[in-house]
C-alpha cells in the first residue's frame, strides 16, 4: 500500500492535489460531477474586497498546448462570497479549503483576509500578489521583493491561519521574492501564477484578447514552473505549492521531486472537468511504477 498523504503548513491532506483558483469556482459545480471530497483541498475563486465584473470580452484565446486568459478577477466581492458562495460550498465540501485573495492596495488585502479569517472552513490563505498596485503606479505587487514583503506583512497582521503567497513568474529573480515573503511571516509559497502572453488574429490583424495580453497557462509552461519551484525550494525553508501546466500523475510526482508539498491543477480542469479525479486515481499506480511508497518522502528529493 502506498501513502499519498502530505502535510501542508500543519494541515494534513489525503493527497497533494489542489484545483487551482479560477479553474474550480467554489467547488459546487464540480460536485455535481463527482465527490470533490476526494481532493486534498481546493483553492477557491480569487476574492477581492469589492465586486468585480472583470475585463471586457473576448477574454480567452487558445494556443498550442495552452491558453491565454484575461478574466480580470471577476467575483462577487468578499461579503457576497461569505453570505452566498461559501454557504453553498460547505454543503458539498467537508475539508479545510484554501481561500485565494487578491487586492489592489495593502488595505484591500488586509480587509479581505481579516473578513474571511472568521470562516471556520478556511484552512489556508493563498494570497495572489500578481495584482497591480493602484497606489504604486499599477506595477504588480509581486514584481519586487519589497512590495511582496509589504503585502505579506499586511495580511500576516490580521490572521494566524497558514499564509501562502502566490508568486508571479514574470520577474527576473523569483527566489529573492520568495525569501522576502518568508522574512515577513509567510508560512508557504505558491508558484507559479500565469506567464504573460498574447495572440494576434491574422484576419483582423489585432490582438485576440480585448485586454491585448493575458495569463498564459497550460501544459506548455510546465518546464518553466518546475524550474522555478526547484529554485525556490533551495532558497526558502517553508513549504511550496507547485503549479503551472500540471496535467498528469507523473507531472505531480515531478513537481514534488522539485520541492512541492502540494500540487495545483489549473488549465487541465478547463479541458477536462474530471482531470483532478483522474490524477488522484492514477497516483497510487504511478507511485508503484517508480518505487515510491510515500509521497511525503519525495518532497525535494531531486535536490
């Protein structure tokens, strides 16, 4: 018998599989297809202080081995998430869940985390720092160690729950940013968020996406994500959640060998809504194939 259990920031999970924020909603739609309690956990839709309609359409462009999206953090706002979405979610998911939080100022991040902190089912916070800082000229918080540290410090002050900071890959030195987050009290690091990409419509001779550029995800980015997880594992002492192009049980094991404790599945859910279920079911046989008895023992073993 193989053991798929892992412990992420002090919380035990049945397996490391976590549907990524923005690809799984609040879980209840997927619960109509299968019992989502077989997941390790999931990261629910990115939540902001105020409701957001998101970016203009079209927001999605297909690419070979991936996709580009510029949805723009569409969500009903934290009050509505608490009163409506989490109430529906609790009926179908009975494990600690990961709350993904975004903001456009330090005050917004802190406000949203402090509000959600009261929700008993939230086990971890995953703080997305790829948002543009409205008070800092629109540059994303995650592009400098100082800005990343400032967000970490602000949210650390309002919660004692495990805090994972989700890093952008659109930087020159992701390890330095991870270290800055660790120094201000982050309990873990999630990486990577989407790469920046675009497509151009040959007939219209204009960008496909109304926003011109968007987040590039899918299996094409897996080698980049794996490399960054490997680098950050060497740079910090806190656990990592790896993501970016993961679409198979083999990819999950590769991510864990690079240093990930948890592994998020993103774009694969949009291609196949059963992707996470299939990966979880295939994990034991894949572990046996490679002589792995316990997943927790292989974390960072490629170093």
